[in-house]
């Protein structure tokens, strides 16, 4: 069955560059001039100016700190659990709670932020990240930590929803692609740095001061943004019917179901990867930090390869890479006590997850190419709910069974997502990749 376009939508296309983080993917339009109104695009005197490029750098730093803050707790869960006298499973709520917050925030920001100046939005989001990190650093109990992470989750959902068109607006259409590349470097940098930084700093200064350092870094970035960012015009008002229109597409519904399953499986395992490597594989903190860096680099490589794969078939690429991830997780559950083999499987996990992760977004975007921002908002909500469910299921399993069972369950869930994708590939056809 081939998906047909909604006759009420306008014919407008946007080339997209996909960048990834552990829990979500972002689609950034590389040809914004055809989508945004004239007031939103810098004039000739602004295009390519030094201040414009400095502003792009400031936005990239904001992306860096958002992703870094998202991934910090994963490397710190055992220390946080011990420091606040809670179980490891309960500490995993630091990953679960932001997922629900982001899921709610994404569509609300899509619907309600159409008229707000994007400079003000970016600064406000940076300040909320600062507050969240600072509260976690000094929180006397776990309840306050969860409230702070809930605030961060709302910020995360809003960020992925509104950041897409900012880079090209700052330097104009001619420099749009380069601007997006710089912002993507910030996202990728946060992905690679966040987890090993948490692991390393947790060893050296403790988990509280680690979040304090993250808060201080956020403050410096917000100050830099306040100095260099100009006023950034919004795109205009958005409508609920755009979100509903995405969900009504059969191809999009298949993509949402497969994406939800694969993220549930991923975060059943990913939330507890640190205790798995320390308690089950018996690796040192230094070795784990190195593996996390290589995992992140592998994810970046996988994402670069994914672009070429998606031109052939998004759904087939998703299904194939997802199957490999499932087998790797099952392999970790079976052979995770052998350090060198566990390390090799972890690195391969990062590489193939680098294909699966952006595949979830590209699938939704190609299901509704006329409304990419609405599709992105729907995808953020869907995947963040899945992140929360996966972390919650992992918490239940780690509290009642074993870390080996956690990874085995994760592999089975990811395999189910791949099977669903293979079925979907026979029933729906997506818009072709440019």
C-alpha cells in the first residue's frame, strides 16, 4: 500500500539533515527559505556575518549542554543510589521521569510557541537546564532530584521542537547547511562527552559536584548566548490539525509503533549499562569511560552511514540494524562476563544504534513530508514516552531479577520492533529520500 498525501496540505519540501542523541533524533531543515516567511530570514547584510556565525556556535553549545545533561545520570546511577540511600531501580527514575516530561512538552511547545522570539526561548531553556542541574547538585533527598529532572525533561522536549530552524535563520539560506553542521557537532559532542564525563567526574569529585560543574558550564553558555544571539523571529502560529494529520497516516503509525518498541528495548538496557559493566562484567571505571567514548563515536559513524542506507530503504535499514542491535543485547546477556567480548559487543551496539536512532525520525518524516515540524514533535513525544517506559521496565527487572535478564529482555523487545518493521515494509511505502 502506498501512502497518499493529504489533499489539504500545501506542496512544500525541505531537505533534512538528521542528527542523533541517545534518546531522540532531530531533523534540521537545510533549505529553510522555502518554508519560513521572509521576516524570519536574515537580510543580506546579516547573512554570513561574524556575529551570525558566533550565534550559531552559541546555539551549538546549547545543544551540547542539553545532551550532556540528558546523559549524565546514566554514568552516575550507582553513586546517586548510594548517596541518597535509594535502590538502583529507584535511581533509574532519573531517566524515566524526564522522558514523560519531554513527551508532554514537545506538542505543547509546538502549539504554543509560534509567536515567541526564539532568542528568548533559547535563553529560557538554558536557564531551566541550569536550575535543574543546580538543584540535583544540592538536593537533600531523591524527591527533589526527581522534580529537578522533571523540569529538565520539559526543557528537553521544548528544545528538540523549536531548535530546528534556528541555525539557517542566523546566517541566511546560503550558509544554512554549514550552520546546521556546526549545531550537529554540538549535539554529537554532548552525546560523546555526557556519559563518560559523568563516569570520570563521578570518580574524581563525586556525583553532586559533577552536576554542579554541569550547572556552571550551563551558566557560561547562557551568558555567551545572551551576548551574541540577536532577535530570532518565530515561524508563526501552529495548529493541532498538523499533529493529528501526522498520526492519521498509516505509515506514520507503523513507524511510531516500531520506534516505541525499539526505544523501550534500548532503554531497558541503556539505563543500567553502567552497573552491568561494573557488577556483571567487572570492568574498571577507567575502562568503562573509554568504552562509552568509543560507543558514542560508533554512534556518530553509524549515523553518517545511515544517510546512504536510507536512500535505498528507510524501513529495511531500520529493520536490519534493529535486528543486529537485538542480537548484540542478547549476546551481552549471554557473554557479558568476558571483558573483551563485552567491550566489542558494546562498541558494535553503538555503531548499529547510530542507524536505528535516526531511522525512527526519518520514517515519521517521510510519512508526512509536508509537515516536518509537526512530524518531529509527534516523534519526540512518542519516543520520550518509550524512553520512560523502557527505563521503568528496566527498573522493575533490575529490582526483581538480574542484570543479565535486563539485557535479555531488552534484546527480545528490540527484535520485536525489527519484526514489526519488516512487516510494515510490505504494507506501506514512504516518500523517497532526495
